[in-house]
C-alpha cells in the first residue's frame, strides 16, 4: 500500500488546516507538513474534530 503525506504551503485560514486534518484522519493519512502556516487557533481545532 502506498504511503501518502499532505503538505500545505502558506495556508491562509486556520480552519482549512483543521478540515484537512479531519479528512486525513478519515483516510488514515498520518503525516501533515505545514510550510509557513498561519496561527493555529480555536477555529482550526473545532474543524479538526
């Protein structure tokens, strides 16, 4: 089975990081790399659950 990772480059909205993290969990992808991310705030945490 291939191994995948997700790389987000300069995400503008923390909520998008949370949504991507939730989708990754649903598909069993474990590695998320953030390049120059915005601040991770409560919006990102809410969307990740």
